[in-house]
C-alpha cells in the first residue's frame, strides 16, 4: 500500500539519523577555533588605499615646498640644457622613489594576503590545528610535572618493610634472644637510709664548696640559692631557676646540670626532650669552661631571648585579633618592634607615603648594661636586661619610657602596649590642657577644665572641657585605634570628630583647634536654638571682615554670631564674640555709607511692616561693601551664662533698655532754671538682679506741651488743675509684640499727686487696664506701650489728659453731695447714680445709673440705664458732657431735671390710655436741657370739628440768683380764651401753695430742685384729662394725685 511505503521510508530515515547521532556522540569534542583579532580583507584594503592616497598627497605637497634646482630658468622658461642634474632635482627624485618603493612593498603584502585569502578555509583549519597541538603539549608537560611532584611527596610518607619474623617472636614469647643488648648488670638497689646518707654527704660537700671554695666565683645574680636533696638551686627573680650538682668531692671539679625552670609567666612548666637535651649539652659545656659565671650568662641570655620571642608571639596574636590592622609587628635581630596606631594619619592621594602623618612605635631589645643611662648611677654588677625604646610621633622619648617594673614576673604584650599608649594619651591630653590653660579665657577660670589620667587603661583617661553653662565636652582617645572620641554624640561634635580623625596630623594642635570650634558652634547652636523661640534670629555678617575686627582687637582666634530680633525697625544687632581671650557681647548699629545716604539711614516710619525689616532671611545689608559699624556698645553679661528662657528675657530687656536709652535721649537743654527732662536713679523691679538702668524724668508742664490735638498738631493748653506733681518718671518694664509683629516696649510712668484727698472716691486700685492709682504712695502708675523708634512723650501727655479729665469729674462728684453717688471710676468708664436722697430701688423714686464712656480721648459718650427718664434728652446730655463745663454741669443737670422728666414719663403712661380711646393725645418736645414743650390735644366737641390743643412751655428762669421752672401756655389759636383757659385758671391764679408753686395769672413758677414741678404738672394733667373725658376731677382725686407726686427731699451723701 502507498501508506505502508511511506511509513517504511520514514522509518529508514529515522534509523539513519539515529546512527549518525550515535557516531557523532562517540567522537572527541571539537577543537577550539581561533577567531580573535580577525579583520576582513576588504577593510584592510580600504584602509591601505586611504593611507596611500593621504601619503601621496603629503609627498606632493612636500615636493612643492622643496627649492627648485639651479637649472630652472627665470619666469618658468627652461634653460638650454636638456637634463636637470642639480642636487635639488636628484633629491626630489630620490624622495619620490623611496615613497614609491614603500608603497609598492605594502601593496605587495596586500597581494600576498589576497592570494592567501583564496585559501582562507584551509589556513583557518591549519591555524586551529596548530593552536590545538600547542595546547595539548602544554597539558602534557603540566601532567608530567604534577606526576614528578607526587612521586617526590610519596617518598616522604612511605614506610619501611615490616619485620614479620621479629614481630611474631616478640608477640609470642615477649623477647627476642637473637637481638643484641647492653648486657649491663644492674647495681643493687639502695635503701632509704643509704639514700638519705648519700644526700646528706652531698649536701655537705655542696655547702662547703659554695661557702669556702667557690664563694668568690659565685655571680652576684646567683646569691639566692638553696642546697637540698643533693643539689643546689640557684634562683634569679623573675627569670629562671637552675639545679646543679657535683660529681666528686674535688673542689676544682665541674658543676653538672640537673634541671631548669622558668620563673615568669607565661612559660612552659616542663621542658621538652629536645629543649632539655639542648640545655644539658650547652649548660654542661659552659660549666666546664666558664663555671657558674658562664652558666648564668648563658641562661640569662637565653631567658631574655625567650621573653622577646614570647612578646613577639603575643603581639602577632593581638594583630590577628581585636588589634587587627592597628599594630604592626616586626622581629629584629634579638629585638622586637611593635608599631601601634598604624591606621592613624594615613596618607592620601597617589603617593600616600609623602603626606602621611608621624608614626609611633616601641622597640624591645637587650641592653648589655655596661653603659649606664644618663639618669642613673653606674652599677657595681652590670648585667644585661630588657629595655624599651619608645618613639612617639617619630621622636624618641627618653624620660617617660621608664618601665622598670615590666618584664619580671609576667610577660604581656597587651599590657605593655596599654602602658605605653596610656603615657601617649596622657601626653596628648596634658598638652591640650596646658595649651588651653595658657589662653586668657581658661587661665581666668571663666570655664572649667578637668582631667583624669589612667596608667593602664587608655580609654579611662579623659579630659573634660566646659563648653557652655549646661554642656561639657569629654575628650577621650581610643587605645587601639588612636582616634579621638568626643562626647556627647551630636551632629556638630561628630563632624568635628571625623575631621580630627581623618585630616589631623598633629594631635595637640589639631584637637585644640577643633575643640575651640566645637565650643563656638555649641554656644552658637544653643543661642540660635533657644533664642529662636524668644524671637532672636541669626543673621549673616552685614559688614566686611575687616570692619568686623573692631569688635575683637585681640590676635586670638575668634568667631562672631550676629543676632537680632526679626521685628526690630532699625539696623541694630547683638554680636556675640567668642574667642580664647574671653567672650564679649556687643550692641552694634550698622549703617550703609553708599551713594544714597537716604537709603543708608535706618527707616523709622511707624507703618513699616515686619517683612521689610532686615532679619536673617530678608536683610539687604548682608556683606555690603559700604556698610560700616556706626555704634557699638558693650553689654555687661555674666561669664558663661546659663542659656534659658529667663536669660533671653533678661537679654531682651537689657538690649531694649540700651536701645530705648539711645532713642529717647533728650536733646541738650539750654534754658535756665530747673531742667525739663533728665535721668535719675529709680527702683526698677523688672530688670534682672544686679542690672541697673536710670529712669527718665520729664517736667509735667513740658509733657503736656507735647499733647497732640485732633488735627495732629501740638497743643499748648495747660492742665486745668494743679493735682499732678512737678515731674513724670519713666522706667522700663518689658517688651511685647505690637501691631504687624513689631516689638513694642512697656514702660511704667509714675505721676505723683499733690493732694491725696482729692482721689478719695477712687476705690479700685486700677482705674484702667494700664493705669492704676496707688493710694498709699499717692501716685498714678501708667503702663505705656510704645515702639522703639518713636518718642513716648505724646502718649504720656494723652494719658495725663485723661487722668486730668477723670480728676475733674471726681472733683465734681465730690461737690455734689446727696443725690449723686459715684459707683465706679476708671479712665475708660465712669459710672455713677443719681436720684432723690435716701431713696432706694424698692421705692418708686429709684436711683438711675449713668455710664460715661471715656475710651475715646477726644469725645465722651453717655450711656443711660434702660427706662431712664432722661433718655429723651440723651443727645443734649452728650453735647453737654463734651463742652467746657460738662464735667461739673452734668451731675447738676441730671439731679435738677430728674423730677421733671420723671413726671413727664408718668403723664405719657397716663395719656397713652386716652390716646387709644381717641379722647386725647399727649406729647413732649425737648428744645434744650432747660426748655421743654408739653402738648395736650383733646378730641373735638360736637359743634366744632377741630381738636382742642394746649401747648405748655416748661423752661428754667433765673430770679434773684435762683433757678425756677416756668410753666406758661403759648400758641393759643385766635387769641381768645377757651375752655382750656378756664380749666387752668385756678392753677395759674393760685398763690404760694404747699407744693411750692406760685401762680402768675399767665404762668406758674416753681423752684428747681424739689418735687413741686411734679405736683404742678400732675395737677394740670388731671384738669385737662377731666375735660377730655367729661368727668370732673374731684378734689380728693386731685389731692391724691398731688400727694402721690410729692418727691422726697434731696439728701446728699
């Protein structure tokens, strides 16, 4: 089938592919093909053509620059000869021929390469094959070399052939008879008594020999010995112990070595077999040749060498543990060099060795002791000993490197390093302390410097320096690294610590400078941080450095901090000068002497906003070339002050006192008599203790001459009374924030009064929120809030005027006894009551309250109690109180007109019922305080359509120096008598009545100040009312109405 053929064909192809894969998998791996640094031939030919063209062009230009030959004719015409054989022409030809030969050689190589490129496939295979053969040859050589090394190594680990025969005999019988032996006959064992006898005899021989024969031969170091158990033990303290004995009783016989022990630690407790054999051979040899002296010298030298090697071992171990990279150990010829603080003062740049700092190291070696040191006496028994040479910062130290107690009992490289480093740390800290104490600030004990030194632990040595009142700086040095460690850890200290450890080259000088920088920055940081909350900001230096040197004439290092209040209206600064000569505080005024003097002067405009003030963020005077210091005054500040809120408060007060004293300095007085202003000492409880600021005093008359009027000009109106003393005293109190964020100063202004009795009505201590009256001292104390760039005298004059007005009103209250009673007295509000004397709120004639609003200095406003009878004439009362006689006239007017207005209120209430019924109408029209018109309007009768009207004029008239109320009808229509006249006729024609009025036919008069006006108007109203209602008033009703309208007599209190 067709499908079957197709399947068979596919099966055959699959079998052939599998066979091919099997064959390929059995072949070795393909060799590596070398394709590196291969370039295409067209690329090479293109570069060669380009290079040939460029070189040909250069050669042509060079030929053109060559001088022409002698055979060339002028103007370019050829000469008569046929060939130019001049030297120039020959040179040109040779030059061109050489170039062509070089070019021909290059293109010939290119041709050869092109021929080879036709066989590039075969050449590539040849190159790959050659490379593969070389690689295999190299591997063959490497394998042969490794086989040789393995064979050589096997030789050392091979074992000899085992002796099987001997091993079997020994294991079976326990011996081998055929093996050779010593064949010694062992001596008989000694008894204990014999051993003790021999030891006793030997001890005796040793004692005789040491005390008699060898006494002069015993070295001085072997003077400590012990004879026991047939041997003598010589002990050298801190070095070794050696056991020796003798072989016979001959005094000249040799001493023999028995045992050796080290007498220090760390040291081996037992000698190894190798060392014991070495010691036995060499010590016996030395004893045979040099005796005990040679034995000591040999063992002493051996022990010193062993100590050095032990120190080397410990130092190497330290350099691999926690002292890693910080010490370097270098063994020398029987000596040892240890460099400590190896990572300190490392160099930088391409040649770090050139700018690296000095190094410190110690050398431990053996001194022969034959030459005594300069600071010691020569020894009678010189011997060698371990010595230490200390090189501190590259210089050998002789006096401070005495470690005589080292190396006797205990050998410790770490302890040795700690002792040396402790001395180094102590030297650095002492040098820093001495350098600080040499400066005036520290020499005068303005700040404290303390130091604690340790002899064996470097990190325990500490130098404590007082930075500010509340902060100290602890200087420590890490014993391992040699780096400075400064506490407390804060950013500015950590930054200076890093600079000191990374860039320093002289520990004393660099640390001294960094410590002063830390002190300055710490003080400035604390001043700025704590002062910011109190309104103090740091500013850039507004003047050039040379100008700022006025504040510090000393040559010592110094730093300046410029501070100011961000709301100060003028270019004033507080400058803190911190230096080694001492800290100074200055009040500085800076001006700009530019081309425009008007801009250079500080502005004193009262409406200047805070954003225009020169502060730390918006100061136009920063580093101006023409800016200069105009005024600088020292501020008396405590040494090393405690920076706190109270300190800045006191500083603010002190500066404000100084600035106010500068701004408020009065001009020179050229008049005669007593001066109008000046200074005198006054008690000021608001200044810090020990700070004094004289108070300023002004003559009261001079102050009042500067009183501003309504149009802003000065007024010359003097005080109305002579209640005030001759002078006004001003003292500083505090600073507050005023309008638009500007600072304002609060001052206490004191005015003495001449007569205390004039102010007896003032019961409260405070007559205003910023003015109080001290009754005991007899003076007014005003709290004045003023700006620092303006005078406060006009404001004081305004307050004096307000007090003068208050005094005038209080005096008027004192003159009015009985009906007027003072309730409250302040400069902003005056409250009093008026009414009938002896009346109270429970009766019909209550007392009415009047409030005078004195908040506005130029105008007084009256506020009456609700329901007051005088409400209808309130505008007239306001005009009266603001007139020249208002203060005295107002109480008299209120008291005199109270009965009138009270009865008018009563009549209005009575006629309101009639008005609702349409029977009549009542109206009061005030024309003036002493003139009121009363209108009665009655309903018309049947035979007359027009209403009946009655107009009464109530007016004050003067008669024989007395005030009378005059009630008179006016405005009668037609001029004829009517029924209203008939009603009023009995009243107008009556003579003196018990109520106090008197009829004059056409009018009625009654005295002012009593209740007669009430009875009169009530009787007139009753008569008119009866006419309006048609009900005649009975005599009893009229009498009752008149009795109810009687007023109690005025009682003055």
